[in-house]
C-alpha cells in the first residue's frame, strides 16, 4: 500500500501543488525552501477542505 500512497500523492497533490502556487496564491515554493519537503506536503494537505482528516488519511495510505 505504500506505493498506492505515492501514486495518490503524485497524481493528485502534484497537480494541486502547481495550481496552488500559480493560481491559488499559496506559497508552496516558500514552504519548500523554509521547511523542506515534509513541511510543504503537510502544509499543502492542510489547505484542503478536509484539513487534518485528509492528513490522517494520507498517512494511513502511505504507511499501510
């Protein structure tokens, strides 16, 4: 299931990250430079409507 989590992240959140940076006005590139990849991923997931629930679901998919 770890590869399923990676595929989910790349397909969904990759496009969302590009949209968020270019059109949505979120400082994704700044998050990357200040806090690294982990901080940017968590911050991006928390901007989704599901917020922390989405973060928990992502962690469950990623590690199981």
